[in-house]
C-alpha cells in the first residue's frame, strides 16, 4: 500500500470503530492475530466484533469489519447459526449490511467511484460477493 492508501485505510478503520461505539458495539482490533484467523462477532453478553487486522489480503479487512458489524446489528453472530439455511441467510444479510455501511462512509466523506466494481475493489469486497452489488443496484 502507498502512504496515501494506508492513510485512507486507517481513516476507514477509525470510522468503522467509531460507528461501532456510536451503536454500542464493542471492538477488539488485533494486529497480533494469525493472518488466517477469522474475525468474529458476538451478541452475548453485549455486542462485540473481534477483527483480525492482520488478515491477508489486508485490503479485505474493511469489508470484513463491516460484515462483522452486520452480524451484530442483524443479531446473527457466528454461534447463532443453527442450520445451513440460517447460515446462508445470515451471511447474505451481513454482506448486504457491509456494502450499505461502506456506501454510507462514501456518502459522508464525498467519495465517488466510476463503477460499482471500482467501489468493490477499493473496499476489498471479495469477487465472489460482487453479485450483491448488482442485486443492490436493482433494489
């Protein structure tokens, strides 16, 4: 990452952290975790997201952070997924929430992109989730 990209990345992580605090969601952001350790969310005893800031590729961290926030807001943390269908719905819902939260960040900071795919690349949205962008554009 360039210094400019690093500054933007850090500003976004701070914005997401502040969003959590404004919505009474605790945050643990660790740069010490194994790069393969998954981030998680919890609702008991309070809302909490645990984010692996050491995840590779690092460019996916903002989307993962927003996704885990989505699980707390949607009340679908990892340990509440009791069935395959429930898991699929919970993941879809958290992904949609994450995209909308990142769009909110762009609106608040007057950030624009030429295409939805430029937006997706900028926020580390994995390519297997890009179908959501076209779904959301239609709705």
